[in-house]
């Protein structure tokens, strides 16, 4: 389920390829996000969001 995000209409919006002042090294970066919510319940509901981002130069 690959997705590519492209700014349309305003090419000045973007990312300069840096983290802080350092260039990000090309590669695949994996992420795991843990969320805990109490919506409509007094019992915490934990969910995990996972995926990856590929940096190409």
C-alpha cells in the first residue's frame, strides 16, 4: 500500500532533507506509534500504528 505525497500548487512547501542541520541518510526508516485513549470508556484502549518512510536522494 505505497503512498507518495506531493505538494501541488505551492512547491515552496516541502522538506529540505535535513534533521536539524544534518542531511538525512537515504534508506528505509521504520516507525511504531503507540496511542492510548479513554474515549467513551474508562478502560484505556491501546493501539499501535506502524509503517515506514523511504528517503531517496
